[in-house]
C-alpha cells in the first residue's frame, strides 16, 4: 500500500483525478487528491504570497501525517510539487511528474518557453489565466465530453505562474519518474532532459496527450503503481 498525493495542473482541482484515484484505491492504495488555493472548491481562498501552492502541498502531507509518500504533479503542478518534495525529503518515497514543468531555482512556470501570450491573457483577465478554448485541446486524445469538463474548470491565479521557484538543492538527487505524453511532443523540455541524465530519474512514455488523467486514467494509474513497484 502506498500513499499517493495527486496534484493537477492549471485550472484543475482534485476532481480531475477521480478516475485515476478510483483505480489506485481499487488496487489497495491510499489516495489524497489535493486542490490548490484559488482553484475549484478552493476558488475563494486565493493564494496569499509567494510559495502559496508549495505550502498547500507541504501542509497537506504534514496534516495527514503521511510518510513514505509519492507526490504526483501534473503540468503546472510540477513546479510546486518539485519544491514541496525538497521540503519533505524525510517523508518522501518518490516524485512522479506527469507531462509536467519542473522547478528551476529563480525561474517561474512561464520561464523558458514562449509565454508572452499567457502573460497577456493574465493581464487582460484581471490577473487570472482562463482555461483554453475547446479548439486548443484538439489532438490530445480527448473526447468532446472530456474537453467540455476541462474547459469548464477554474481560471488559474496568475501570480502563481510568474513567481520564481526556490530550491536549495537541485532535483537530480530525488527519486523521480517523469511521464512524457507523446501527443504533446516527442521530447521532454530542456530542463527535464537535463535532469533525466541523473541515475535517480526514469522516463516513462505514454501514447496520449497532455491530460492523461482524462484520456487514459486506467493506464496512468498503472504507471503510478509501477513507479513504486519493487521500491
């Protein structure tokens, strides 16, 4: 039995993991899907100050008294999950990044890729990044119904996308599985590729798009279980 803490990416809450969580619980694991401040049912609790989403994760692990925990971060959530993992090393079993950005000290989620359009959108929507349009989810292995669920999610608090990450040590000495979703591009981003050179990081590929918790929940659950098999 493993304690999984699941954190979804921009716009999403704990609800995004419902199908994956059901698969994991059916296999005997404990699952704690976490909604970050300012999203879904926590929309009214807007993030307060830098590192708010990192604190959300650390405080949840400590509140639940979890040990030997597997932190799972999807997309944007890789940024706070990676920083939280560094802070709870004594409680950590493994980190799984699901087609995720990874934190780089002093850089933000929007660093290192063409993000001018996102910054402009945040400015135009009173500090929030609205979900993409249905057309922008095309080609990611999603059904029309799955796209409708994502499009109806919460605008994302922009400040959490622009604040710099804070890391005391590089992430290459953490035990990590990185899940690359191939419909979102064949190659990991440069920061991930550099970390994958570590013998503590492993790469797993999935033949689906950027939101595998919707497009392939059963397969993603199997990947999460395999990440800790034999450890």
